[in-house]
């Protein structure tokens, strides 16, 4: 079986000590990420493409707002998704239900109409809310809380994410943008302007494969938390609170797009900061652990607000301001989306081996977060001269390749480490909910990334230069603060009190 091949691959790399269930989750996540990133690579390009070219013909600000709202919803719904798993379905059944819903969403996008476009986005967001936090919880359940293999295991799992993310834009970008494939469609009697929808259909096939693999091997996995009767008795009340909070957050984020209400975005920082201050003042160990979660939340939200412009600002920069050819070979602009995951694939074994080698001497989780922000700031600083040169002519693809290399290092220091840390410090019976909160940081970060990307303009390089510089400075300040908070975050993560 495919999972056995992956496990043999792990053994050859010297990771035989990892639980066998990791290979099942590795492959399932690989194909789910193929579906997500395959569609994401096309989304904003499809929305801004002219109607006569098969696109929706949206203006860039509108497309950026829709993109940000969709990607926000994908991660925002992880909060109720984690709750449903913790209190009702369990992680395994939640992953299965979510995956099937995602597949349905991609197939809806394959149908060329505005109605099925919005229906597809809604289905994918709902399905990912069930799928994403719970497959990560299943990985965490493979290890004890103090297992030194935990960060290494999550790094390997993260490599599976990025194998799928690497393959996806190449496949879907070829189907949607390649003149070669469009010529094949025309020769076969199909409308070549509908090539976008062939790319969306390929993403649906990837999700279907993921669910087949998971169904065949899910018996090898255990749900991370039992569901005590006392907790199940409070299901209706807690579920109502979470539903209200989720709807309120979604409404708040959408309202912040309206002129006169943009100040509401400051609440993205103010509310979690208030929660951190409240939790850190408590003597209850669980409250203090949740305060630590809040600090990681703020750092991650800032990180993703800049990082996730890969699907907005950087995608448009690649399409409109970059030479999309190398040694005489022209390629679709969507292929740049494969640069980040290929660097992850190449660097993940190095990172996983490094954490194993260092063992208890490796940097703490908050220190890794600080380093992640440093590399992200450096990557956007690199784009300042690139944006300036773009005023004269399209720039070399190596500017974007350099950016993706730097912020991939940052990603490896934050994302798999964050997943590992959330499953380690989550209070008992709250693993799914805490992972949902972790993905909420990505939700709000994605919303901000979409809004920033909506301001992209290829005709005003000075504005683009300022945008890259300002974002690099913001992330650098966040890095300095995170380094300063390292001892406090470590103490809170253990639930320790100064009292």
C-alpha cells in the first residue's frame, strides 16, 4: 500500500521510531493539501481574469476581499470543527465527514457558473473546518505530551502537506493556464476558456483520493481525547456559545471591510491580548496555559497576514510583474506557488533531524516563533528592490524564488512547531478546541492578507515598495517582542504561577 511505501521511506531516513499511524495521516493530508493549494493557486487569478478569458472579471479589491473572506472562513470554522470532534463525532469521523464535504465543494467549482462558484467555496470552508484541526489532533495522539519525537513527527507530517502543495499548482496551473492544454481542449471539441474548471476538478480528485486512503487505514488510529459524560451533558450550551462566537467573528471580519468600520480590525489584536492578560493573572494552570496559547495566537496571526499573501500580492506580482520563463521555457504564473512547498520538502528532513539531534537542548517554542518572524521579515525586505525594479520592466523570477526560500525557513520554525505546541499544552479534553483556536489565528491572518492583496497595483511601484517595507518592519517588531516574552511564555505553558 502507499502508506507502507511512505513508512519504508521514513525508515530509510532513520525515522523508524515514529508510530506507524504517521504514514496514514501523512498521505491523507498530502492529498487534502493537493486539493486546497491546487484550487488556491488559481482562485484570485480566476476571479480577476476577464470574462472572455473564462474568468469572473472581478476588480482586484473585490477579488482580494472575497479571497480573504473565504480563506478566513476555511480556518475560522476550525473552532466549531474542533468542538464537534471533542464533544460529538470524534476526530476520525470528523476528518471523514469534512473530507467528503471538501470534495463536493471542488466538484461544484468545476461547474462554470457564479452560483456553483460560491457554493463550492462554502462547502470547502465547511469541510476544512471539520478536517483540518482534527487530523492534526490525530497526529498529536500518536505521541505522549513529553515525547521528544513530537516536533520531529510533526515536521514529517508537515512535509506531507507540502508534497501535496508542491504538486498541486503544477497540475492545476497547467490545466488552467497552459496554452498547450487549452489547445488540447480545443482539438477535442471543448471550450478552451473553461480550462480553469478542469483545474478545479483536479483538486476534487485529489480530495477523493485522500478520503479513500484514510478510510482504508483509519482503524489504525485512536481519537485523541475520550468524551466524558459530564462534558457531553453540556454539549448543547457550549455548542450554542461557540456557534454564536463563530458567527460574530465572521460578521465582525466582514463588517471590517465596510468603509467607516475598518477600525474593527484592531480588535483582532485587542481581544486576544485582553484574554492573555486575564488568563496570565489567574492561578488556575489551565487558564495560564490558555494565556500562552493566546500569545502564540497573536504571533501566528501576524505571521500568516504577511505569509499568506502568497495567494494574493505575490500571485499577482508573479502574473503581472515577473518574467515567467526560464532558459526559453515559458511556464504558468501559478507554478510559483510550488516554490514554497518544494523548499519545505527539501528543508523538512534537515529541521526534523536537527530537533531530534538537539533533543532537550533545542530552542524553546517561543524562541522558534521569534526566529520564524525574523526570516519572514527578511523575505519581504528582499522584495523592496524587486518592486522598485519592476517600475522599468518585468523582473527575474529569482526575486520570488529568494523570497520563498527565506519565508519557508520561517514557516518551518512556526507552523509544525505551533501544531506540536498546541497539542502539548492544551488542557485536558480541549485538544480539538485549542487546535481550532490555533487555526483561528490563520483565519484572521488570511483575512488581512486578502485585504492587503486587494490593494495590489502593478502600475504604482512606489506604493508596492512601501507596502513590502512596512510589512517587513511590522514583522521585525513582532519578532523582537516575541524574543522578549520567551521566559513568560515558557512559564505560562507549564501552568506555573508566580503566586
